[in-house]
C-alpha cells in the first residue's frame, strides 16, 4: 500500500516556482509514495466559523477537507510574501484545523519546503508555516527542511524537476516524510 501525501502550494500563480517545486515532488516521488498536488485553494473562502456549519460547509472547503482526510501526510510548499506565510496557505491550514482537536491535519506528519527570490529561500515563511501547522494539530517534522534561495535566477531557464540538487533535496524530504506516515486503509 502506498503512502499518500497531499501537497498544498501557497502560491496561486500558474508559473510559480513553488508550484514547480511541488510538481517536481510529484514527478520524483519514490516508489511506494503517491503525491497529490491539490488544485483549488483559490476557491476556498477565508475561514469563518459562521460558514463552518455541519452539512453546509462551502464546497471548496469540503473538497479540501476530503482530500486531506484521505491522505497520510502533508507537504506544504510555501513562498515568502512580505516575510511570512501566504494567506492562501494559512487559510488552508485554518480550514484543516477544524473541528478543533480533530481536524484533517491532526496527528499527521507535515513537512514544509519552498523557494523564494531572497538569499534565504523563504525560511521565515516556512518557519511560520511549520508553526501554524503544528498549532493546527499536525505533527511537524521540524528537522525536515528544504529552502531554496534565488528562485528567480535559479529557475529562470531550469524547472526544479530538472535541477539535480533540488531533486536530491526534495527526494530526501519526501522519504523522511513518508517514513513518518502510516498508510491509511484504502
């Protein structure tokens, strides 16, 4: 049985280097690991407890929760927006944190990776993402990291899936993440 990992990308831009990093994860997933790149975070409304009513949860949020509930682990891919986590990724974490103590993130392994233009590769945003995912109930793998600096120049003509150093680092992250996940019953 394969380990299923759900990848959530904090950038909505079609040509995002972080989206490309998630695509590289899907392409280079080791044998026995399936990575689903979730589509539709842009459609999930901002978390509002008034909307989170059993039987009446917005369809996009329900779809996110269903995908998260069927996964064994999470790969969160975060760019850095003004020194912190993008709102779309934080919003996904908020929806997955509910119901309190029993959300779809609860008890599941979480790894955070990303790339950014700056010299540190978005580490502030990734640290904030780890913090939010942990508070939301995820089992954050604090020592499993991949921050790639200089994305605009590094990936100007090379997709992350074709960058041997990136693929090696990403493969290590996925192997560590999948080793912490217990495959859910099919």
